C-alpha cells in the first residue's frame, strides 16, 4: 500500500512522478538509496520526466532535490512503523530517522551504542551549508578505545539519515 500524500485538491500524490508533476518543475530528482546504490530514481529535465516511476511507500526515505522551497498540503493518517533489519544491508543506506526513536538522539549515540556496532558512519544533511555532515567511528582501533571523528548531530530533527553499515 503506497503512502498517500494528498494535496488541497484531494489529488493523490503517491508516486515519484506525481510528486515531480505536482511541484511544477521545482523537484529535479526523487530517489531511494539502498545497499550503496540508487535502486529507484526519477528525474525531471527540461519538461521531461525520466526513469522508472515508483510508489512512495510509508516507512521509507526518499532523497528529493528541488530548485526552491515549496510546500505540499497533506492529510496524514497514523500507520505503524516497521523497522528494517539493517544487519542485512551493506554500505551506505538512506533510512528513516524514526528507526532510532528511543534508542539514539545523536549521531554519536548510534556509533557508540551496543545495538548498532555494525554502523561505522552517519551522515546528516545541513540545509544552511548545503552539504552532508559526517560522524565517523574508527573501527581499526583496539577494543575499548573509541575514536570518533566529526561532530555529533541531532538526528531527531531529520526525516532521514545516511548510515554506513560495515560488517
């Protein structure tokens, strides 16, 4: 069942293509990143939309690149969140921040928590700078010594974050 984002005209925007169309050319890319690759990607360029369209599903995070800020009026309903087994993934993955609710509030808590020993890096988007901020744990040091690089970032203000899974 796709997530239903509904605009003020009650028109369902439940696919990447419909989201780009609704934006009237403001959205350039809608994509999903998993296991170190773009598994779904729809692009807008000079009036043309390319790429295999896909449903926008609840509990997933999509990267949206736009040329300017705009809002989409939505109606929302409460749907239970199901966690993905991150141990089955490898490399960089874009996941919902909600995954860490009650378990971690900051990027450093993800990297130092016993529940997430397989995560070695976290990246969060900085709107002001227009870049990613990284927090990295050095896994090459001996047991008991924690080497952390970067800064801690609050993940509760993010819709989605990139995590690097190293087994």
